[in-house]
């Protein structure tokens, strides 16, 4: 379980720079936004949904580490 959790964390954490770039496009600072609401969501909005599993995996790792310390 711990190995799969670490692998998932690495994969998800590698997505953070890409998600940040997508948010910049949504906020209007990038040059690749404004193609339409649906197209923008599929190009950039899906990346923001990755924050939910990133938070979940991080909390699971913290929980495992706290359990090992006790």
C-alpha cells in the first residue's frame, strides 16, 4: 500500500506545474484561453480537478507517517 501511495503521489505532484499553467490561462494571463466555455473547461478546467486527489494522497501519506511515529 505504501509503495502504490508513493507512486500515486509522484505522478500527481508532477501535474502541479501543468495545473498552475492552466489556471493562469483561465485567469486571463495566458495566450491559449478564450476558445469557448466548453473547450476551455476540457483544456484547462479538468486540471484543476486533479487538486482533489492531490490533497487526498497527501493526507493519506501524512496519516501513514503519523501512525508510524506513534
